[in-house]
């Protein structure tokens, strides 16, 4: 069982300062990073890595995203406290916990069964209640749509049309799109029922989005 000490809180403060220096300005995001103990998602022997600004392996060939990436994507979502948000790629559950600090209406889907079970146990143990799903999220979660916001935390080859169809009018999708080496962060806003605007931001490197509308592996 991990404990959260003053030392860990101090390390999160330093991390938040670094994220501010790197350009993150959304106070809700910075407060969430300051609050969620990222070291809870690390094995005891790797605890020293938890507050470094880097991605880290979580098993099954997957990673917990770099704190800057988590902050960047969450800031782009412009999440409000009443938003219903879908996260595709639960992974460790860390990003989900950041979302839960901002809104209670979080839906999260993970493809890998081992990671899904692990995240589920983490949520239960910590009395957290996101809506959790195991399966291919590359086409979203039609049975729970529409969503105010959709966040994809794995790199997609294209923007799946089904995700756009699951956005409310005024809602936004944040998704890294590109090849397997590098992806550009894209935000698509549904302006009206059939009009969408697209903005392209910085380059990132994510693990691939698998499944029907992903890399299909
Ligand atoms: N958000 C995670 C966190 O905070 O730890 C990090 C996500 S990791 C970079 C990407 C995750 O997406 C992996 O756990 C991977 O198994 C998952 N994934 C890949 N393709 C998926 C799909 N089609 N549906 C759902 N999850 C998928």
C-alpha cells in the first residue's frame, strides 16, 4: 500500500511548476496534477520515476503518459465540472483520475484486459467511480453517447468518424493523429450537428490506438 507524504506533495509542486514553465495555464488541470498521487501508479521499486516528466512502462507494452502530455491533452479538452467525458485508453488509470478531479462524469475504456483489471482494482481500492469498460474503444462507446468531450490517449492513423458522431453539439474531441513514429495533437469541435472545425497542435509520440478504427492489430 502506497502512502502520500509531504515529500510526494512537494515533488508534485515541483512538477506543477515545470508544467507551468512548459506552457500549461489551466488552473483546474494544474490543481488536479498537484492533487493526484502519480506514484500510486508505480511499483514500489520505480517510485523515484513518478514525478519526473516522462512516460513510463506499465506492462503489456503500454505506458503511463508523460505528465506534460496528460496536462496538454486535458487543457485542450477545456473540461467543465458538468461535462460527460469519454477517455479511450484507460491504461494505468492516472489520466482518468485527473479527469475525475474536474468532473464526476467520466467514462473510460481499455482494450487490454490485464490493464483493465488492474485499473479496476485501483479505482475500487481508492473509492473512485468512473464508468469503466473493457473493449475496443477505437469507435467510441455508442451505447453511452453523446459526450461533451472525448479524449483519445493512443495514437490514431485517422480520426474515426464514429467518434465525431458521438460528440454533442459544442463538444470536442482531442486525439493524436499520425503514423506510428509521431502524431499531431488534433482538436475537433462539433459546431453544429453537421459542421466540425479542426485545429492542429504540437507533435507527440503515443503507443498505437489498436482496433477496428485504429491500427487494426
Ligand atoms: N491514459 C493512460 C494512463 O493515464 O495511464 C495512458 C494510456 S497509454 C498511452 C494508451 C492506452 O490505450 C493503452 O493502455 C492501450 O492498451 C490502450 N488502447 C489502445 N488501443 C485501444 C482501443 N482501441 N480501445 C481502448 N484502449 C486502447
